[in-house]
C-alpha cells in the first residue's frame, strides 16, 4: 500500500461518523416498533420525517448496529372438520382489493401456544386498507369466538354497507349460527377451496406478520393466558394505528381510513380506541379512550374488540388514500 493511501485511511478513521444522528434515529424507530421494523419500514418512517436516505444505507447501518427484525416460523392451526354444510362460491378469487371501506372482509382463526396454554385469535380484516375491524381472543376455538367477532364487526356497519365476508372452510363458518348471522347482517358469504390457503392468503399474511412481530423469538414462560391476551390486543391496536405500510404509501390504516371518511368513501366513521401504552405504541401518539369487553370468567374466556376510529380532520393528513387492499 502506498504511503498516501495509508495516511488517507488513517485520517478517514479519525473523522466523526457522518451517520451518527441517523443511527440514533434508526435505533429509536426500531425500539419503538419493538423490534418489528426492518430496513424498509424504518426508511418509510424516516421519509415521513423528511429524511432522504436509501434503503441500502438503512440496511447497512442496521447491520452495523446489530439491529435484526423478527423473523417467522411456519406452524398453522387447522379448523377444517369436513364438509358439514354446503360451501358458498368463492367470490373473491384471490383478488384482495377493495375501493372503499367495508366492501370486502376476510376472517380466519389462528392459534398461539405458550407455556400457560393455548390462545386463539379471530379477526375481521378490511381489504381496503388492512384495518382489523374487530377481533376476538379466546382460550377455545369455538363457535362463540367466531360469532362474537362477526357481531362486533357488523355493529360498525351503516345501513347501506353490505360487505362480502370471505373465509376458509373451517367448521366455524359452516354452522347454522354463522350462516344466520350473515343473513341477518346482509353479509355475502364467500369461501375458499378445500385445503387451499392461497384463497385466503391476505388473512394468512396478517397472521404471519402478527406472529413475526409479536410472538416468535420471545420467551413466554411466566406469562399468564390473560397477560398474553392483553399483549395480542395491544399489538393489534398498534398494527391499526401506528404500523406503516408500503401498500398504503407509507401510511397507517388509521390514517388512510381518516382520509377515506373525509373523502366520502363511506358513511361509516370508525372510532379508534386504544388501551394504555405498554411498549407497543410511542409516547407522542395522542391518547385515546379505552373500550374493552373482556367477559373474563365466562365460558371460553373471550375478549371481543372493535376498531372504532374517531374522525380526524383530513387537514392533518398529507397523503391521499391509496385503495390497494392489504
């Protein structure tokens, strides 16, 4: 090596780190997301703050800081119990896009296994923006769980809203109680083919993201079932209100919903409700009222929640709605 090259490298090593401030901010965003954000989502947050930096630079700095986003494992709970009733036609045909809220809903049930026991989650996901309209959490994957989440979601509909409700072929959606509720709320049933998870892949994708960002890679020993239910609940509120999405132009579902309502896309106005901050939401996010229906001590230990979103002035939102589904 020539003397000049050696001296250049020595001087370069003595210079202050030009990315020191950026590294601090990347670490703060990563911590605020509880380790869920990779370099793409961190760059989206930086871009929303007016910081222009490439994905490659963010990825390199995260490697230098030893910041690794959570990764998932594959294990699925199956609710299929045979053809116990006639299956409706698949109306969705893997087109998980909607041009307005409450046009296309997806639902399914997933299982979490912790040392204290099993917990089951049943959400209703809106394909307009990925908002989780309602969700029920229980220790048993029974009809009460499925019916409770559908009742909670239907309670948010206006008189002129009649969504398509797409499910897999699980037995929860073949029982008379579910069918009667769909008829009562004027929800058009749609069902995947037998054993064909891609037919409901958007909902499966939500489960995958939730488990990667909340469940996998953690030690749940010492957690009670009730504590774990609260953790799932907090994470879904964070998912609705704080988690940015590339498919929504870097916005969160709650922001896109606010713009959609101000644009007259739907007569329904959701009210966002949140539970107290426990590490899943950043402190500067505006406080919101608490709405919970735990029903603890009753059969199945079910918690039912609605994503009710308080109307926010469109003037505070700087992006236009992007109806790309989830």
